[in-house]
């Protein structure tokens, strides 16, 4: 699955109706250009492609008073709304998603009811535990990776990734069930988008210290 589809649909949805430059601004504001493929060309391509697929409705606006070209504004169709929530649920629940997909899912998880978000993450935990059990059916962590030569380091990495993923997901579930954040239907949500025309503080510099991604 593509994180760029989820990111673009989610950004458009938060505004209701918006244009490509605003979507790009939002994704840069979230740092998505650092941890995903949300680069300008990919964003505009995704908008046009999803409009062709019927997930977005494209509105041609009037030319600017300064004489600029018409600007296209987008809003989700019913099909786009369904696709957005399908991608969001998959991002949170399926353990084999790439990290950028999970990151996008976390960014939009509050669009779901609190109980559903926790349940999807619990499903992720169960799948991770099942995956770990499958790996350890062929590899015994207590015996160390050397038992399989250097190839054992691959399975050792998988086991550690599963353990880390389970611990992280359980901690997030605990915070959600403990009342953290404002989820769908609970009141005014956290505003994670830039107002129209607002200066983006991360547009000309990376959002993370040192000029790289969180993992660099």
C-alpha cells in the first residue's frame, strides 16, 4: 500500500477542499517529505491520479486577479472517503506495512473512534506475536544468532523488531485507553494543518535536528 495516497487523502480531508500547494505545505509541515516519498512531484501526481480514479473531485477555480492560471482545488468523493478509512485501518492494524505507512496512520488515527483505534492496534499486536512465533519456530533466540551462521542475524533482527513493535503498540494502546488525545466524536480535534496562507516553518529546512530524518 502507498503512504502517499493515505497522506494526500488525509490532508485534503482535513481541509474539506484545498489545492495542491496547501497539501504539499501540510505534508512538509508534518515532516512527511523526510520519512516518506511525499515529494512535490509525487503529491501532485497523486492528486491528479486519484481525481481520475474518482477518489477526489477536482474543481477548476477562477484565475487569480493578478492574472495567474486557474488553480485546481480538490475534495474527497464518497469513494475517496471510503478509500481513506480503508488505508488508515490497514496502516494501524497490519504489521507488515512499511514504516512510512504506519507513520501516516498514526498521524490520522484520531479520525477514528477511540475504541476502534485501540482495537486496530491490538490486532497489530496479535499479528506481530504470531509472526514472531513463526520465526522462532525455526530459530531459538536464546541460542543466539550464531547457531545459523551470519544468516541468523536476519532472524535475530526480525525477533527484535517484533518485540519492539509489540512494546510500542501496547504502550500506545494504554495511552489511548487512558484518555490521551481527542478522537472522532469527542470534541474539537487537534489542528494539525496550516491555515491558508500561513508561513510553513519547515518549507526551506528539514524538520529534524542535524538535517536528516529521525533515523539518521
